[in-house]
């Protein structure tokens, strides 16, 4: 994480140096700090609201039912997570919400899943399950891409949903490549250690 | 959906308001947990975007993309997509305006937008919540997946809708 952060700052610094816009860098830094807080505040509201609704869904047992449906596939993807554990529940809830296109609802459950995974894990290093889980969230797996379809309709598309099959194929391939490469990297890093 | 949920919860005799408030409490804890990492990343991304690195990168990649028959209009979007969600959406609507949403490029861009996420943002947020500092190969794999999505968008649109 530190390398990433330092790398990004350094890259923008050197690039501004080359283009001679270094004087602007200071103000830009301030601006992006302000924007960062704004964005954080706007997602905080969403996060709190969905956490509230998800708690309601959890208390009336809906989540239980949903997660039982997804269990068979997930057991394979997360071999070291006990399928009765809280972490497993949160993972399957996160997956169901993602599939339904409720990205904002999926986030709080995903964050809970990560916290649960962490509580069974010592150290600052990510476990295999954590990597798998984050990958499943960086690859968007939704059945109906509502936002894109809405945008296309706005711009006068005749059939906003005609890309559906392409989106499915693309997401599945991308996710498969991500998970497969992570397996390979994981095995490789174990061997070098 | 939220209405249906509330009705269902009432039918199950759940104290909705109490539950909701409990959930919001969890939400606030989560926000506190992810805030520092998120702010740091958003600042880094903001400066990177403002420095113009992305424009230059897009120019550098463009000839290679054209050589393999990849639509040049998609290059900036592919580069920006993992880093900035709003930036990529701006480019997407730009493509809709210039080429139309039902054009080949418009469709490819839609597929990219529908099948990828803002990778950096998700990685920081989830690891931030768990307090993980060493993310191992997560980023490489995630970016590989994004790259696959960009290539596949052109392949599937060309194949199924060409």
C-alpha cells in the first residue's frame, strides 16, 4: 500500500516537473484533498443508510435464506472459510447484492466480511480468502447493468439492454482470469518463501 | 425494494426502527475505519489525474492499440476506469455524444463500464476496513481482470453484434 501511494505521488510530481506545471501542483493537492472529503461524505451517507436496511433484512432472516442459495459455489472459492461462520454469511450476502446490482448495499456487507475474515487471521498480510474476496468485488458481477443501461437510454439508445450477453461474457471471463492469476501468484509466492 | 423489505420485516414482527438504527451505528463504525485510507488514496488519484499523466499515457498506448485493431476511442477510458469511476463515466458519456450509444465503440464502452469496477477504490476500501497493509498480488490480479474485460468487450461486441 505504501509503495502504491508513494508511486502515485512521485509519478504525478515528475510528470508535472517535465511539463513545467509544478507551480500548480500545490493548489491541485489542496483541491484533491477537499474533493476527497466531499466524496467520502457522500458515500458515508449511502453506507449508513444501506447498513440500516441490511440490518433489518438480517433481523428478519432474509439474509440467511439468500446465503444458503449461494453456499455451494462459495464453498469451493473459499476452502478455508467455515460455511457456518459469520464471514461466510457476509460473503454470500455481498455476492447476492452484487448480482442484483445493489452495489451500495453490497459494500457494507463486503466490509463486514473483510472484518470477519481479518478476525480469524493474524498479521497485516492479506490471506488467500481476502484476495479472492476483493477480486470478486473489483470485477463487477451483476446480472443487469442498470446504471449503464440508464445512461444509454438517456443518450438515445434504441435498445439499452442489447449489450447484456456481452456484459455477462466479459465479466465472467475477466473474473475467471483474475481468480486464476491470483491462484498462480499465490502458489508462486509460497514457493519462493 | 426497500418498501418490500420494510413490509416483510413488519410481518415477521421485527422492530424495524431499532434494527435500522443499529445498522446505521455499524455503518458509522465502518466509515471511521475506512476514512483515513480512502482520503489518502483519493488525494493520490486526484493529483495523478491533475498532472496529466493519463492523457500522456493514452497518447503513448494509442498507436499500439490501433495496430491490433482496437478502437482508439476506448484507450483513455480503459486507462481511467480502474482509478476513477466518475472520470470513466464522463468519458463514457463523451463517447455516447460523439459516436452514439448504439455504435460499435459506444457498445464496447458500455460493456467495459458494465463489467468492471473502480478497482483501486475497492481494493483500498476493503483492505482499509480489515486493516491489512500487505495486499500481496491483489492489485496485479485485479488489473489483469480489468485488462481482460477491456479486450473481451471488443471481442464479444464484435462477435455477437458486429
